[in-house]
């Protein structure tokens, strides 16, 4: 299982006012970015992206083993 405390989460505001959510994990070097939908809550989009990111980290761990 992936330790959520090791995942860095950045919310970036772009020049045009759009927002980008970036998740990174330093040990694996894996990063994932997604432009946020302004019509949906940031919290729900963050949880969805975090689930995808954790699955990708787990898969990368299995492939490295």
C-alpha cells in the first residue's frame, strides 16, 4: 500500500485563471497532473486523482519487483 504522506500535492493557478492539480512522489519519480473542472469541487477531484495516482504507484512497484 502507498503511504499518502509521501505524495506531494500542489494546486497551481494558471495565468488564465484555470487551476491544475499536480501529484508527485519523489522516490519513484512519478508525477500526475490534471486540469481541474471549475464546475466540480476541488476535494472530490483531488480524491479521484489521488486514487488513480496510488494505483499507478502500486502498479509501478509491481513492475519493478
